[in-house]
């Protein structure tokens, strides 16, 4: 089966300017060489600490930014180098659900107008056809179609996110980036929204890039999981393999912080790994491995050579010298 989405060595660097002449003095390497693929109908979870670059990565994949380097292939078409003006025809295929449902909806527009906006831009449907399509979308996401003339402030946070999902579905996309779609919602509502996304995926054959810092929820919805640290993917594996036997020290630390909700299994949780120090600046990442300044198993080679992101077991990828036969047995250094 051929991947629907392929991302190869994606880089998104934001320039830093200083002085009266605004000379470039550096760059924030928000995304620095990310590679992954997503099969049709699959959900790839993208996780990591705040500021690791996962949201920027999602936006770059949809070409909301002009990327610095790399290739983005969606449904066989390379879009990484396509000028923004020519991306319009490709927009119906790929859509986004944003993190903050309140900020992503225009408060001056009715819900019906918000959901119909993609139809206004990309179709020639009549006014009556658009209204019927909007009503169908509201039904599909669990909203009362009688509310289409209301404004966003008249809805709860969960309902506003359903409006955002309905808008994303308007043009029958194949690929949707979900940028922390439950982060701004109450815990009681989060599961409802995730269940809705799963139902839509099953019925419409959608493909998701699901970005989140909630590792428990990612385990529920994702088929495979990619872990980001300081602009790079450090591990990618099938969901259960990654959660049961992580290969990268950073993944181990992340999973050790996930609470176990089942009291019967509370004693089986991993020993808590507390990382020392702060995350380095993406404007000045360390030489060698980005994680070498905080890694509890760091070796001398980690401070000199950036590990290659490669397949270390069938279907499992990691960027770590611990899984390179050339350095096995070197042992940690202080």
C-alpha cells in the first residue's frame, strides 16, 4: 500500500533579525529534518513537549508556511515546492482542525456561514445547496441544524470544536491535521471529540496527523506514534510497540510521566525518569544529538555526532546511538 502522505527531511527555520538594518543573525530551527509517512486511513500521532515543533510541523505539512527545505508529497503530488498561489486547487484534499476552537472561528459570522465558507471558495453550489450541505455536516458532527444561524459565542467549547470539524469536512478532504484538537477542552468533553474523530475516520476513510501532548489520548486514537524533540523526530513506531518498549531515552522519560488510571495496575507503572536541565534553544541547538544535554544515558559520541534517524527494528525507527552497533557497549558518560 502506498502512503497518502510522505514527508522527507522537512525543515522550517524562522530567521532572526537584529539591528537597524534588520540583518539576519541566526534562525530558530522549529522543524529540523523531519521524515515520516502516513498510510491512507491511518492515524499518526505526533507527540512531544511544548515547544518541540510539532504544531509547526503540522502547519508546514499543509503548506500554511513556505517551508525552508524538504519534500511533502500528498496523494502522489509534491507540494513542498509549489507556490502558494497554485496551492488553491489542492486545498480541498487537505484540511486542519485547530487547537483553540474559539480563536479559529470568526465571532462575527454565524455557524452556517463559517461551515459554508470553504464551499463559497471552492464550489459553485447554489445557496440552497450550500445550506443543505451545512445542515448535513452539522448532523454528522452531532450539532442541531436548527442552530446554524447562531454565533460561536453561543456554543460551548466542545460544540465550537465540532463546528471546526464540520468546516474541515465541508470539501470532503482525504487528509486532516488535528493540531491538539482536545487541548483546550474540558476533560469530560475530550473523549467525545476523539470518539467523533474516530467515527468520521471509519465512515469517511479519513487520514489523520493527530498532534497532542496527551500521551494517553494518543494511545487511544493513533495507529503509529512519532516522538519529537527540539525540532526532530527521535522515534517512530507502531503504537503498542512504542508504549510497551520505547527505544529512545526521551520516549522513556515521556512515558514514565503518564499516570496509570487503573488502580490495579498502579504498581506496574514505569519508574519515574526526571530529566535534568532545560530544553536547549531551537535557535542554538547543541552539537551532536539534540538530547545529549539531558539524556541520562549520554555517551561521548552523542556530543559529537548527530545520530541518524533510521530503522532499527522492523517498522521501528529511532535516532539514537544506543541502537547503532558501532557504539554499543560504549556505556554512558558523565
